[in-house]
């Protein structure tokens, strides 16, 4: 009798372990957790993660002066005006400290335009912010490095041509730290773009085969 009970307990334990592994695989597949570094978890951003952390993402992005308020619906959009945000979910990442939101960096493949501002296809860094309580810890630079490193590997998934990264940011003096951050990674200012309430610098970074 004891042997039978022991056998059944062993079998039940194996079944539960198997189910645990399956559930974890499903969860990891759904959230696309990429890796853990410096104690933080890096996830490929998904619509499900935007639904869960959308308010935190919007709050962090709204720290940036002179930009329109962000909404969860806006984050989920596949287009911005007439511009298609090609492969946005493949080029965007979320940083978590266990379950706590740390930062977000979003990008998409931006098709070349008939102007001097965006003359090339590029992977465009569209949104980038760190939660207030995690600032001044080097996380911003850490996020940009992750984004560049991973997207160098991913490359173009929809568009074609020589791989380039692009970004734009306010040219005001109060934004000097952000401009220097992009320049530290090799971004070069190529033009400017004027809005009603601000002017942005536009930067490009060309990717060479040996990088």
C-alpha cells in the first residue's frame, strides 16, 4: 500500500512539474522575455504588455516637455497619420524590475520620404523614456544601447536598403543631455524639423557591416 501511494505521489509530482514547465513556456512566449541583465528583465514590447503597463508608459513619456500627451490607444496604433509604423512590435522593448515598470524604448521601420529630412529607409527610434524613480542611474543609456544592439541583429524586416537608425529630439538647450546621449552612440545631426511649439534635430546613424 505504501509503495502504491509513493508511486502515485511521484507520478502526480511529475505531472505537476510538466504542467509548470508548459505554463512557463506559454507565458514567456506570450510576453517575449528576451533576457535579464543588470537585474532588469528586457521584453520585446507587445500589445498585451501595452495593455498592462500602458499607464506607466504614458506617464513616463509625458515627462518630455512640449510633446502632446500620450494615450494607450496611441501606443497601440499601427499608423501615425499617413505613416505606417512598420514592424513596431519587433523593434520596441520594455524594461521591468520584477513587475515594476522601469523604461520603454519604441521604434519602427520608417519609410524614406520625398524630402531632405528622411531621405533613407531607417529604423526610427520613436519613443524613449525612463520612470522617474529609476532616473539618474544610467538606465537611459543602457536602454538605447540595448535597442541599437538588438536592432542591428534584427535589421529590416519589411523595408530594404542599407541599415540606418534615425531619431529626432528637441534642439533646445534644456535637452542638451539627450542630444549628447544620441551623439555618444554615433548619431549625426542631418537636419531639423519645425513644429508650432518646438524645433527638433534629426539624427541618423549609419550601420556598417563590421559593427
